[in-house]
């Protein structure tokens, strides 16, 4: 039982790290949208290619755009916090109960 508990706890830790990393990528992308970055820069290209698929899906489903502002990064950030608070914490509690 300890092995299964440790496996679930490790999954929760890795999932939390992945969510935090993606949060940093989305925040970096939002900050870059305020300036005019060089689109040939490899870091800029990486940030756009890593975040654009999810941000595009959110933009496609949003019924409105507030005064021309792109609110998709804010919605994605809320989603990341929700997944962290709900899914990661649920996995940690499940691992604690199995022990």
C-alpha cells in the first residue's frame, strides 16, 4: 500500500510542477504581449508555440472580448489555479488516506 500511496503522491508532485511551469509560460507570454518582441527570437517562438494551442482554444470559446483586450491568459491562469487546488490536492489527500 505504501508503494501505491507514494506513486499517487509523486504524480501529484509532478503534476503540480507541470502546472506551475505552464503558469510561468503563460505569464511570460502575457508580459511579452505588452511589448513588441522580435518574433524570430527563439525564446519568443517557444513561448508562443507552447501556449498558443490552449490560448487559441480559450479565445475560440469566449463569447466576448472586453475592449479589445485578450482575456484568455487570465482564464487559463484561473484554470491552472483550479487544477492545482482541486486535482493536485485531491491526489495528495488520496495518497495520505491510503497510508
